[in-house]
């Protein structure tokens, strides 16, 4: 009887020992999972930092969307031109057309977002910075994964790049017709001149076909494009006069 009693006591003591081992195992597993999550986050931060830091200094040779169009069409028209080689009125026209508060926001125009929400989501609120991020790093289309990545990358680009650099990259990566990317290709394609020779009207026409260049033409503008170009010319003159072009002009 005494031996049986000792055996029972040993069995009873063994249960909490097993529970202790199970708990310790779960704690170790949790620590491993947290460690790998931390590593993944740090890796992501490193990739983002490297990607944005590199293109703050070096010109991106292509973007994901540009590459897919090149594969689809067989070839594209694209030639990089530095900001100094672009007519200043072209930069002002794009800002007036796409993002009049470009110099005032940090990547997201909250007033425009609220207006878009009030309008039922039928109007866009994407800033030039967001469009640049999309053109350089991401793909086109309405996709929550892309929008989430865009939301992460946009403030990083705003922090690492200057406003002038953002606009320079945008002007060189934007699509102006099927297979026509960047303002240099667009100026030659539509008007047969270099981007430094663009007049105020020509710059406004190029800006007016954004963000739907495959449905609009700068050389054969519709009534809508002509009216929009006239409004853009006025807007470009206004932002120059009131100082909203100061962040990207000398």
C-alpha cells in the first residue's frame, strides 16, 4: 500500500511538470515568432530605405508599369532629361493640373481627400508624390495591396527626396501616350521639339491629357482637353504668382 501511495504522489507531481514544459515551449515558440516578425519588419524597412535612398541620387531607369508596357508593346519611347532641361512652365503646369498644393503637403493632400470623400469617391485625390511612388515602385490598378504599399512609401519619399526631385522623377516617368513615357518623349512625340522648348500652351496641353493619356491627345485635343489646358495655363500662372511653386523653382 505504501508503494502504491508513493506511486500516486509521483504521478500527481508529474502533471504540473508537463504543464510547465508545455508552457515553456509555447513561450519559446512565441519568442521565435516575434523574432522573425521583427526581422521581417527590419528587412522591409531596409529595403524601403535602400530603394528610396538610391533613387534620391540616381535616376530610375524604368518602373514596373513601364516595363510591363515595354514587354507588351515590344518597345517604348523614353529618354531621361534633368530638371534643368525642362521648361519651367511644364513643371508648373503639371502641378496646377494634378496637385496644386504640392508644396504645402507631406505626400497626402488631406483637404483633397476629404473633398473626394464628400463627392462620393468620384474624383481623385492622388498627389504627385503618390503618383511618382506608383510609377517608380509599384503597379497600376485599384488594388488594396498596392494602395497599402503606396501609403507606406509616400511619406518616406517625401522625407528622403526634395520636392524638386519628386517632380523631376514624375515628369520623367509619367505616361503621355501609349508607349510614350516622360516629358522628353512627349514633347518630341506631340510637338517635334525638346522639353526645354515647350511653350505655356504646349505644356498645358501635355498636362491636360493626364491622367488619361491613352484617351486624350495633346496634338489633336478635344474640346475638353482645350478647355482644360486653358484652365491649367491660368493655374500655372497663379501658383507662380502666389508662391506655390517656390518648393521646386530656384
